[in-house]
C-alpha cells in the first residue's frame, strides 16, 4: 500500500478555485483502479492551507492515476492556484 500526504497554500484570492479543482479531481479519482482513499481538507488553523490524503493499493495504481485526463487537468491548473510549492510525502506501508 502507498500513502501520499500533501499540503499546499492557496494563492491569494484563489482558494475557491483550488477547492473546486480539488473536488473535481477527487470525484474522478475515487473510481480509479487501486484508489483506496483520496481526499482534500482545509487546515483548522489556516483555511488557505489545503491538505491531501491519498491511499493507493500500490505504486502502479498511483502511476496509472497520473496518466488520467482528470489528473493531468488538475496538475495543469493547480500551479496557478497555489502559493509556492506543494509539499508531498510518500509512505510505502505493508498491506
């Protein structure tokens, strides 16, 4: 199993657009092969900070997800919606 935890801060005035993009990619991704969980949430102390949690059956499932049109679209628009670079951490966990 592969767990991916991420965090990004919405660019000034772009939070609503970031949330909309996150909702769209979440709805599409939850049906991806090997997706066990995929969600975004707002930080309780900083509502402009958005966290992501992804749980994949394996690395191959995540790699396949990265080639899907819904993922490519999210990755195309996300850089303009965040301030700075998102932080992503990957954890391989025995099933």
